[in-house]
């Protein structure tokens, strides 16, 4: 029996019988995101707590990318990175590097300076 033909229009099949929903844990997704941005963009960025999402027909871990400062701590989120929850593939948008750098600069410009010590 084909499950996709029996579903009402507002329902979506997440996992076919016998197919795992996720192979990658939230912890692994966060590590992958942190490793990628830390080595390709800035060591002052890392992954936050992932959320399991259905995005463009895929089950993904959506990992917020956080900017931090040694003196000011976590400044805020500058982007998010989706990681396929079944394969672990990083789903980078074409303009990811530009987007993250633009948001990071805007966040730095809007953040108050660190208190003098």
C-alpha cells in the first residue's frame, strides 16, 4: 500500500515504514554546525540548541548560529544552519557566508561596548 496516496491534503509523510526519522542527534548537528562556522567563518561563532524541523520536504536540525565575544559573552543569533537529520549533510544556502557576515557586523554595531574592567 502506498502511504502517500492515502494522506489527506494537509498531512505529509515524514518517514516511510522501516525508514528512520533521524540518524543524526541534536548534539551531533550542533557539533557539525559549530565546527563548520568555527573553521570557515569565525572562531567567535558556534551553534546553539537545534530544533527538529520539516523544511523543503526534509527533516532537518535547524541550528542557530550564535556570535560571541570574549568580553561580552553571547551577543546573539546571526543565522541558522540546517543539517539533514537523516544524512548529516550541511544544507548551506548559496549566500550563507555573506549573510552571516552581514548579520554579525550589524549585531556588533548595535551591541553596547563591554564594561571597563
